[in-house]
């Protein structure tokens, strides 16, 4: 199966973006091991999710303009 260079770039950029999101969620979650996630932790999680949505939107626009 041959993949074009554009397809490989799309895959790599998407996987890296999702990987950064997973690491960010892990970092935020690991700060609240003992007592569970507090209101501050929940706000941080919402911030990470919001940032992820914005980053993926930007990545999508960037990838769409590369073709």
C-alpha cells in the first residue's frame, strides 16, 4: 500500500496532536492523585479539552490549505 507524502504528513501531525493531548490530560490528572479531582482540577481539564479543540481546528485548517 503506497501512501502519498501528504497523507503521511496528515497522519503524523494528527497523531502528534492527539499524543500531546493525552500527555496533557495525564499531567493534569496526575496532580490530583490522592483526593480526586477538585474544582480546580476540573477547570484545568476543561481548559485542556478546550485547547485541544482549538489546536485541532487550527491543524485541520492548516492541513486543508496544504493540498
